[in-house]
């Protein structure tokens, strides 16, 4: 297993470097032949990069499975939790890239996956063994991780959109991340990903109440996690409503997305980091 861990980390670093080389050469996603852009490395082609990303997802998943799955239970220690979420984010990114122009978001997704993998290995936190015997709990866990992964990719898209908007307003387009897609394309990606994320986040809150009722006999245990999750849900929902009613877009949409996602990070990891790492 140690050989697989070293191989996965090395592959993460190598592919991340390839992505940065692609971006710095100004290669657009439509271009499959890097020779047209003056680049001399064929490994920068989209098909090769995405094949390598899929290999990384499989390797990361194998490492996480070995450390987190114990008999019929799962160890949701903080490190494993972060590793799982980062893995799902990378998997969502890989799937989304086959459907839309999100390839260069790999410059965010890959470092996040590497950070999640190393955190799961070296900063585990207190063990949290959860024996999931109810189907609704499994559904709740899967939807929670998937919702975070999708909204994480939406936040990365919002960050690139914000950069692109600032470059256009300062009359210096292409000075940073010259290979970005058109603003309209990024906005379309942002709102579609956010809509899907909100649907999953809503489902997650509902399944959480159902599972809480079945396990603890009450539908809602009011705590920091629930409160922050609900605030994040309100933020993303308000963004979609503002876009539909008032036509919010551009930097306004990007800022709203990033703020809502910051609250979601606190909901998923903030309180657990304090209790599992700092106070422990």
C-alpha cells in the first residue's frame, strides 16, 4: 500500500504540473493539438490529461478505502472525511469535463485532491467509527459528499469567472490564466453546477432529518453544522433566485458563490476541525 501511496502522490504532482504548463501556454479547451499553440509536450492534450485524472481517482479511492473502511463500518475521522470529499470533487470534475468546458479547473481540483489525500494520511484526527445499518444513512452520506464536490467545482468556476471579469474591466485580458473559456460559457457552467448542487444539498438536508428521526427519534438536532449548512443553502438558493429574477451574473454571481461556499466549508469541516484537532 505504501508503494501505491507514493505513486498516487507523484502522479498528482506530475499531472498538476502538466495542467499548469497547459494553462501557461494559453491552450484553449477546444485545441487538441498543442503544436498549434507553440507547445512541445503531447501530454498536455485533453484526452491524455483526463485519462491520467481517472487513474488518479482510482488510486486515491483505493488508498482511502484501505484506511477508512473497517468491516461493515466507515471511519469518518476528519482526515478521512476531507480525503473523501476531495476525491469526490475530483471525480465530479472529471465527469463534468467530459460534458462541458471545465478542463482547466483541474488546476484547482488536483491540488485539492492531493491535499485531501495527504491530510487523510497524516492528519487523521480522532477516529469516528460509524456503523451504517440504515439505507437512508448511506444515501445521506453519499449525497452530502456529492453535493460538496459539485459546489466545490462551482466555486472554482466562480473564482476563474471573477478573474476573467477583473481582467476585462482592467483592459488586460489574458494576463492571468490566458486559456480560460468565454465568460458566457463559464457563467453557464457556474449556474448549472450550482443548481445541481442546491438540489443535492436540499435532498441532503431532508435525508439528514429522516435519518436523525430513525436513529435518534427527532427530525432535527440543532447545532453548528445544521445552522451553517442551512445558511449555505440559503446563499446558493438566493444566488439562483437573483440570477432568475434580477439577472445576476459576472462578478456578483462569483462573489455570492464564493461566500456561500465558504460557509459550506465551515459547515462540513469548521466545527469538526475545532473539536477533533484544536481542542483534542
